[in-house]
């Protein structure tokens, strides 16, 4: 479209003159000449330039760059001196762009949170430059409390803390009265020293941050080099600077300033262009700004200097399964190694009251989709024996403390492992009170257990299968009316000829049978209150009762070569029972191989890249960006079991191994079970 009018926009900047330009371009159907001149921190030169451009007929003068100049050491005076430059312009329009900058900063955060849901949830944020990013920080607080503001005038994020405590704010007003009445130049000179506040605080905060809010000049001024894997919220990034950020490993750059020209402009220049486009008034109303933003078709930029990627953060709660686990951490390894059993028993009781601690940092998880995840294993001190000896509220308190630890680490979702997910109401109360989403991992546990059973049928090779891999034989679910048991029953009904559902809850059992039959499964469904009569005929048994030590089935009555998958926690089958039948394959879990070539988990009794299915569920949700309470309570849905299985496959998760009471089964272990089973079957003929 042909431009109707023309104008001159002059950007007088106290920042570096190396980025000066003089171009022409169209904006909102008008043609403009746009000139930038930097003064390298010289305030007097900036005032002179502002007057000069006014005399040369500038339509609007944009005055900028004082913070950027101070960040890189070009200017060491007071920030309020920028007003002196503005006051040098008396006969034409002048702006510093703060109105448009505030809108663009807020829009950038909301736009990205909408495009990538949950990105800022509980993120660790380091904002460098204080009130230069006030609107950005204010909006980020809607999604996270983990924000550190590093600025000479705003040390330790004082304003946010004073707002939260009115009495403290009043005391601070009295205590800083003498500072408030001093002139700006003097007050700035005796403020918090740069080398203390800027360098030390900023380096620490940014090093640990997931999101850094800063201009490019602030990054340079703070001397930050470790930006690998971080999201940078900034403004006015050109190709040269983007290349530099790419070399420093930045994952994502959120540029709040749209760039409609061949040169890189700032928000003040854009606001000046808008002001020059208004004929009726020199003052832009909110409606004017909104209309011009939409008419110009500009929006914040989301840049990926090293290719599209997203990193999520998770936490997972573990606990010692027995006193033997004390040997995995110091100083308990040393203490328990030289003390009598009675002392170790006392230590076990004491540790149940200990605060949670970070056991390991999980790194190197990379999905084939490009998504990445890092996490933390957080340990509470109680063994199953101690957790069961206390009320559920005792464990809830420890888990909520662990959730607070996870929140400070920046986790966006937390999983409950081992016995912590079965205590009380199985995560419901914790999910209601925790500051971040919770999942027990039971959906993937059920899926993983049956995945392992399917793999075991193949590897053992004793049960007949059809051309689709389905079992041409009999299967049983003991504890079929429980949360995991009912899901296993629905899955097995699709994969076996004949299925027995066992539970003492007769009414629930009948309803489950009817519900499965209505779904038209493959199997013929039978029900029983106890498993004993049918045990000798079963090819596959799943136990899911959480009987906590009660006898679930007579393993001596089981068919040789039967596969038993024990998905209960605590386990339904004690090791001493399993040891009685070396001709039966008893599976405790299906371990999941996490995606990535260099995964580090810490010592959880598995290979470095392998995780328990409940932990893998937390990882899968993080990789998917599903920061939500996914599996809690005792009634998990079969739809979620299918969904988490599909999510796992999408992100490259594989069945890594099947494990029993003595750890992962090797091919030799399974061959031994097969030989013993065949021998016992032959002897029974």
C-alpha cells in the first residue's frame, strides 16, 4: 500500500553507538525515516543530540538506553538523569517507550504461556535489572514464586517481601527515611555496592535459574556465561546477538519487542512511530495502542537459537525400603556399618522424623521429540515399617515438606514412589495441599507390569499365543476390584482367552465383570472370591491386593511355568514364598528405559538409564508438558493407563527389564525357570 505521509523518528540512546542506524520504512501506512544515535554513556552528548534532532524537525524523539549504558559500564550516574535528556526536547513529541514496553512485556509472557502451557509454572526466575522488568516480573508471579530480582536499587527482591508484610513495610519506611530524602545522585552512590549485589547475587540466581529476565546489555554487564539450557526473556535481539546466545547454549529467547524492520528497534521507537501516526492528539490512549498493535500485525517473538526444544522439571519422592538402604548415603553408611543392630533400629526410628533431602539430581533425559527433562529424587526418611507404624497424617506431613523442597527446586510436577503412594488415601490429600501437581505413578505401574508380563510370556515360551500375540490360555487377577487390579483386569480381558477375576468384594466383582463384558472383550470372564481352586490351571496371574503381609495365594499350587506379576505395594508374595518355586517366574515390576544417551539417576538399584514405572510416569508427564495431578487415589482409570502408555511411547520409553525379588532377570535366569518348569511338568505326567 502507498504510504500517505512521512515523518522522522530520532532515537537518542545513552547506550553504545556501535548499533546506530539510519533507515526508512513503512509503518501503519506511513513512511518514516528512523535514525538511532548512541552516545556511549555521555549524558551531555545525549542532551545535545535531543535538542539537535528537535531542531532538524524530528516528528518524535525517543530517549532510551540509560540502564543499558549503566549495565555495561558506559554510564555510572543516576537513572533519573534520563529525564534531563527528555526535558531537552521542548517543541516536539518525546517518549521513553515505557507505556508500550509494559504492554509488550506482559503480552510476551502471556503469549508464551498460552503457546507453551505450563512453561513458567514454578520456574526459577532471575530478573536482572529490577524495575526495568517490573511488568514482566509482576506477570511471572502469577505462575511462580521462585523469583529473584537482582538490582542495585532492589536488593534481594525487597519490594515483593514488603508488600507481603505490611508491618515490615512500615518499619522499612521509617528505617530508610534518611535515604529517601537524599538527592538521587547521592543516594545511588551510597546504595548497595555493585560488586556485592549485582555480581554475586545475580550470578548465583542466574546459575540456578530456569528463566533469566534481562536485556542483552544486562547479561553482558553481569558477566553471565552459564546460560546453557535456559530461557531468556529479553528485548530487541538481532541476528548477531541471537547467534551469540546460541553459542552459550540458550534454549529459548522470548523477545518482547516486535521487529517490523530490517534493523533492530526498541519499544520506544515503536511507540514513537505510533505517536507520529496519530494526528488528533499527541497522547496515545489505551485504545490507540491496542488498535495500532493489531493493525501493524506485530507480536512478541519466540526464538529457538539451537532448534525447538523445551525442558521440564520434576521431582520424585523415594524412601529407604529397608535398613540396607542406609548404606547408600553418608554418613549413614559409616554409622550403620560399625554399630550393633539395636543402634541401627534406633536410627531407623529417628530417620522417620528427619526432614526430606535431595538424594540425587536426574539429568540427561531427552525425548525423540526434542523435549528434555531434569529432576530430583527427594528422600523422606521412613522405611515401610516406620511409615506403617504412624498415622497417615504423619506421612502426609513429610510428603508436603518434600513438595515444598520440590517447589524451591523449580519442579513442575512431583511423583510419589514406593510406599508413600499407598499410605492413607493414596495421594489425594497430598495433591490437595501440595504447592505443585502430584501423581502416584500407578497408571504406568499397571501398564508396565502387564508390559513385563507380555515380555515374559515371549521369553519363557511355555504358553501358547495366537498370531496377534494374545494368550491362548487362562489368566487371573487377584485383587481385581482394587485400583490397579481393575485396570489390569481390563487389559488382560483384551489379551487372553479366559480370565478369572478374584476378590472378596463380591458386589464390586460382579459389577466389574459386567462392565468388562459390556466392552466386548476377547476373554470369557469368571469370578471367584478366592483363587485356590483355579490356581493349577493358570498361565498368567496378576496379584494386586496390597494385602500388607496377608497370604494372597498358595504358590505351591501354581502351575509349573506360570508367570506371576506382583504389582501390589507392599508386595503380595514374600521372598520366602517365591524361593519355594524356582520353576515359576514371579515378576515384581517392569522397569522402563528412559530416553537419552547420557541419563543419570543416582543409585536406585537399577542401571543408570532405567527407572521404576512410577518414576517413569512422572518423567513422561514432564516431557509431555502435562503439569497436572494425573494419578491419585485408589481408583485409577483404565483410560489413563492407556494414555500414559502412549505418552511413554511418544517420548521413546521402552521396557528395559523385568525384575523379581533378586533384581532384574537375565536370559540365563529365565532359561533356568523354563527348564525347571518343563522338568516338573514331565514328572507330573
